[in-house]
């Protein structure tokens, strides 16, 4: 489980969980495909990051509207935002590792 710090508050976030309800909510809220959102996250998009923060808060049970984050009604301090993956877990904001030569030929 990754440790995500937003505005000084720490949350646990299971990056291996990807419920369809969240994918659809991201698509509806950001008006893009879920795959585009993932790509935008890897490329450092602030808009995509808003979606990630919203997911973290949503899983924590907070009733925060994505539109309020996007509009700036809810302020996010980027200097106080950190994502620390657990050992063996990919950082949700970085690309997965390239497959090895043996993986490519074996699959």
C-alpha cells in the first residue's frame, strides 16, 4: 500500500486496486478515457493529479467533488504532496518497468 500525503495529511492507497466504478468516475469527471488519465498521470498532468487526489480522498470516505478540486475551490498544496510506494509496488505516477527480453519471448 502506497503512502500518499495531501496537504500534510497521510493516507494509505492500494495502487493494485482498480475498481470499474472509479474508472468510470474518472472518465466522467475528467472527460477522458481511463487509459488517457493513466498516461496523463505518468506525464505529470496537474488535471490528472487532481483525479488521483480525488480517488485517494474518495477511498478514505470523504465526500469531495472532483469539480471542486479542479476549480480550485479545494486548495491542494503541491509542495506538500508526496506519494511513497511500498516495497515492490510501482509509484502510481511513474511508468511501469519495461519487459525484459525473457518476458517478451516467453509471453
